[in-house]
C-alpha cells in the first residue's frame, strides 16, 4: 500500500529493500528512506539516473532504460524471494 500511494504521487522510490521496510505493528510495515527517491513531472515517464542498492535493482536500471514504478515492484519481488528463501543481503 505504501508503494501504491507514492506511485500515485508519481514518486519512484529507487531503493526498496528489506532494510528500508520497518515493522511497526502486527499487520503494519512502513516504507522508509526516501533519500534517493525521484518525483517525476507530468512530462517524465521514467527516472533516468541509476541509484540505490545494486542487488535489488531491476534490469532496466542496468541497461539505461530508466526506472518506473515497475522497477520498485521488481525490488519488492527480490525482498519477497529473500523472505521465502530465508536469505538476505
């Protein structure tokens, strides 16, 4: 829900990872560390600068296509994999 909210404001977080997710209650996780996030303008479709934690970055950051809300969701998938595999970076 946190990403849905920031994405509705045209903000790309760019550093979604487990250490930026904070458990604040039995059913509540807060997304933090917006230090490298980027708010896109009406004319911008993508954030073109590549920042964030390399292990969580979507492929489009690496090949220069720029990142979108979908790039943040890739990072969520990496975090989910780590939880299911009981691993972590």
